[in-house]
DNA sequence: TATGAATGAGTCTTCATTCAT
DNA sequence: AATGAATGAAGACTCATTCAT
């Protein structure tokens, strides 16, 4: 006679509810602009357009909300939009990679995920590790695998493909990433990106394109 | 009590007084380990071994104290310990530069200035600009000037020396810097640094060491 | 959907509806274990197996719900399960009374009504008064009336039956009640209760069993 | 040269500083009137005449402040002002004890320590235990020791002095303590106390004053 | 100059209560 | 009648800053 259904009360709303997405969107803006400590739950609520209490209906505390944001950045926005095709030639593939990478690390519109995560990595090591593993190492790993394929195809001559991948990744950032981070420079225009990436590709092929 | 000494009354304490340096030293440790928001004035006072009130005798508020720390980092620790001699050959010079640069950005002992400044750059633009200008751009500029000299000496063949300098700087960080920042990895051992820098030098010379 | 039943629309739900009893049962557990302030409406809803909103269908606010619980305790559980028979002898009757009283104030299973009401009595005077009148004074009154009957039967010799009743009630608690309340001691085992009550009865009769 | 004295900052002020006593006094009023949960740190600060922050200079959190209050009650106000002299006769001694005990548990001026501690005992067991041990059991223990002495002096005839002490203690409360707690009755006037205590003494001696 | 006690604004978090469905 | 998502007021606690000594 006592029909208690424990699932009808106090349940975390749907994982994909619109309110939840609304909160994540607001929180993303605030966290990415002000950092974990600089962001206040009140400001997040205001920007998300919900009440402070509602934040806690969806996320048990500030850290979890932050972790959810970073996870979202990690999974949805940190993945390079590049299909590595082992059959395609290095020059084209590298150029595509380089441009896609800059698009990830110099995302327009303010609010850098990479900076925000860097800043907190020492105090929230799991967050830092997860972001590094997925976004940084994951990207390098995919590039390294491609390079290995080209080595086997005798197009490239590389001892340490992982190092080479990281070198290329870093070189693409030259003159672009640090001003973006430190000076609040706008995302570099496509022309600049192409020029820098092209130079990186030329350099990479000069070093690894012929047997030493 | 009435004999006022115009040099000690109502005057901001000596720029180089020992108390001031003591505060800067304590604040540096705390700020670099915890970031601007994570550091509390109480903790700084404790580490510096002075009272909280004394902090405000030397610095009008937390931001100024932070700015002073960053300035100190910028001027005293951000400058590469490398003498660019336009007469010396590129291979040696680049190797020296690369190792010195890694020593700056992967400073052992925890507490990364570069991370701390990155984290706050959006909220304290002047601090970010000043650090970028002196430490990043300054370093690249000196390297670029050296490269230009070697171009004129016909050892190197470079269109855009500034870009080339930045490329080299970034390449030296490959596989070293990001794990250090994101994963709290210890400062890389000299052997690793040498290997990565050597590879960067090789790559650089392959690209820029012969007329294209 | 338009067929309104005047007995169910806009009407406070039935005083004895099953939902109402379900809520009272859950609220009783929570309030008696955690006190008025320690109990939260959410927890009550969870334990009762209804939604938070439903609580407010039956009780206009937390205080009223609490008062209803206390009323229930007062009426249903605070009444001694003892039939005072003016014809029965004092020794037997007192022993029965004493054991029943200890069962009320040291109720096993945690969650003491007497403590909960005591705690809130200053802030909710009506609740305190009502509990006192029914449970404490009511009990003493019934005992006093019985004693008066025995006085008239010449078995006992008491000036102030109300005082005597209270004395006996209190004596029965000796060494049992305060450890139960303050130390979270388990409800005293029957053997201990019998011993203490027996001692109280002996004492009572020594004092009031013969003409002074 | 760096004369750091870690003892000059962040030190808990003097145990007996006037501010500390001021806080304790204000907190005592608020806690004893409203209970642990009902009292807010803001209200305590207001009543004590200090800022909220100052509370935390002297007590690390609400629980510690509360525990300090209870400790103070336990040690300074919970101790009976009675000198047990084993040589003095039971009637006098018991009367003194009874009156002193009522003064402790029905302290005038509102704000009952015994109620406040009872209310929280389940959630703060150490506080409950300490209060019980010192105030309740301590008092009973001293009385029991005196009774034992009188047993040896052949004035009294008691099997279980601890039970007897508790019985006397409880009897003294008859008709006085529960109205005080539940009904917010004022502290009982001396005349009533004397009457109830006298009756308790009479009853006690009737039971334990002659060999059974 | 140096101190450290004191402040109060601001932070995260909880929870009684409301209301559209 | 019943729900449970949403709210916002209030609470504990922190910390940059001030000031009398």
C-alpha cells in the first residue's frame, strides 16, 4: 500500500537536458575567461540564466562543474578535425594537421581551454592529466602513427616519430600561440596560419623528407 | 620623537631594503606554486616571515605585489643566460640557446612563472604583455638578431628570421614542456634536453643551412 | 477532465489518507533522529517515499509538519499503556507504571521524542506546552489520581499526591534516562529496569506506605 | 639576516583575552537560547559585539565555539557548590545538595545548558559524553561517595549508593525541572525548591535511614 | 617601521518553499 | 492529487585590507 518509488525524487536530471546544456554553456564562458578561482558560482548562474541553486541540482559542487566543462572541451572541442589517411602524402596531410591544430589552440572568441587547464593542472592533477592525455598526447599520437606509415612507405625517414610529431605540432604554433595566450591577441587570420604552417611543413620535409 | 628624518618618515621604504626582498622571495614561492587567486596574503606573510600588515607597507595591494613578483621574474629569471656572439657558428649557438631556453621554461623545483603569468594574462593584461615582451619576444628577438648575422655571414639562408627564431624556440620544447606543465612532470633531465635540442638543431640546419 | 468531484477538488486531503500517514511516518523517523533543524524536507520526502511537493499538499510548512508529528507522538505514543485500577494495590500498580514510563522515555531504536521536543521547546512554546501537558503532566495526573484513591483506601498516606506522583516518576528514571539521552546508551534491558523500578517502589512505600 | 619568527603571525590570541571572553559570553547566550542549529554565527557576532570574522580568529569553526561554550558550562557552571563533609549528618547534607542541584539544572535567566547539550548529544557524542561525565555522573559520584561514608558511619543503610544518589538527584527535580524545560517556566522560587527538596530528603531517609 | 587584531564584503553551499505540468 | 525542477534567502567560512599601538 505504501508505493514508494525512490527513483522519483532527488534524481539528477537527464544528462542531456536543456537546462544542463544551458549551465554548461554559461559556465564554459565564465571559467574559460576567468579561470577556476576567478569564476564565481553567482556569475556563472547569471551568465547561464539560471538561479544559483539550480547549478547545484545538476552539479554537486564547483569542482565537478569545472571538471564537466573541461571534459566537454577535452572530448568535443579538443579533437582535431582531421582524417589521417596513411595513403596520402605528407605535405598535404601535415598542412591539414597544422591548420587544424592551430584552430584548436587558438580558438577565436576568447576563453582558452588550454590556458584554463594549464592554470589549474597543479591543483587538480586529474583534470590536467586527462586533458593532456586526450588533447595533447592523443593528437601527437595520431600524427605519429601517420608519420610511421609514411616512413614505411619510404616517403619519410624518421627515427623517433613521436618526437617528430611533437616537433611539428610545436613548430606550427610559432609566432601564433604565445601572443594569443599572453597578449590576448585575436585568433590569427587564416593567411598567417597558412604561412606559418607552410613554413613548418617545408622545414619538416627538409629534415625528414630525405634519407640522411 | 620630534626629530624627523626626512629620508625615513612618510617615505616608501627603500627599494632594496632587506624586508622588501624578504617579502618578494616569500611571495614568489607562494604565487608561483598556487597562482594569483590560490595565494593568500596570510600565507605569503607566513612564508616571508613578516606580518600581514608589513606586506602593505611595501605593496599597496595584492595585485601590485604580484606584479612586482612577475617583474622580478621577467627581469632576473626570464633572461636567457646566453651570450649571442654573431661570430660563432650556428650549431653551437643554437644548442646553447635551446638548453638555456628549456632551463627557463622547465625550471625545476615546482612553481612555473610561465604558467602563472599565462593563467592571469586575460585578467591582468599589462602583466601578460610585459612578460611576453621581455621573456618571450625578447628572447626570440635576440635569437633572430643572431640568426640575421649568420644569414649575412652566409652560414644560414632565412627569409624571416623572426619566424625562424620562434620555430626553433618552439621545437626545443617538443615533448618536454607540455608534460612538465600539464602533468607536473619533473624538470627533464639534461640527457633528454640534449637529445631534443640536438634534434631541433639538426632540423633547423637541414631547413635553413643550405640555399634553397 | 471537467467532471469535478466536490469532495476531492480544492479540498485538503483526507485527514487519514494513506499518503498523509506515509508522510507522518517518514517525518517522524527523520525529525526524531535529527531534530527539527537537523531534519530537511528533502530527507523527509525521501524517507517517506513521496516528492517534496507532496509534503506541502498535506502540511503548509515544516513547522506544521513537525507539530503534527509531535501531536502524534503525544497522543499515540506518549500515553502510558497502563490501566489504573483504583482497587489494585500500590506495589503492583506502581511497578507497572514505572516500567511503562521507562518504555516511553527510553524507547528503543533511537529517535527520542522527549529529547526532540525538549530541544525545541524554547523556540516553539506551544509544541512544548502541549507535549508537557499531555505526556508529562497527563501521566503524572493519572498516577496522582490513582494514588489519591489508595490514600482514600488507607493504603497510602500522602499529603501531596501530585508531588508524590512526580517523585515516583522521576525516581524510576534514576541511572537509566540520562545515560540514554546523553550517552546514546541503548534502551536499558528489562532486568535493569525491573531492578530500578523495584527500588523506587520500595522507597516510595517506605515513605508513603505507613502513617507518619 | 632573514629574521623570520613564525610565532609572530597567525597566532591564536591569548586564551584569556577579553575579546575571547566577550565572544564566549555572547555565544553562550545565543547557543543556550536557540540551540546549536538555531544559532547563527552572524547572530552570535552581533550579540557578542564583534565582527563575524573575529569569531574565526578565536575559534576555528562553529562546532569548536560551541564545544568551548559547553566546556565552560561543564567546568565552571556545572559543578555543584557543595562541600561534602563525610562527618556531617545526611539530612543537612542532602538538603544542601538538593538545593544546589536545582540551582544548576533550573538556572534562572533562560538558556538551559542541560537542554542544549541534550539536544545535540546524538550528533556530537563527545560533547554529550563530556557533559554527562562531568556534570551528571560527577555530581552523582560525589554524592554517592558521601553516602558511602554515612553508610560506614551507620547513619544510612544502602546497598547501592550510586543508585541511591541518582534516585535522590532525580527526586529533587520532581515537579520543578520538566515544567522549567518544557514550559519555559521561570526558575522555581526558593520556597518551592525547599519544599520539594525537604520532601525528597524525608523520603530518602524513610527508605535508607533505618536498617531494613 | 612593524605588528597582528579586527573587519566585512564576498564565496560556496544548503534548503524550505513554489509552481507549471 | 502529485510531481520535481527551479528558486532565492540565508548560513558558514575566507581573506584582502585597515588601523591603533
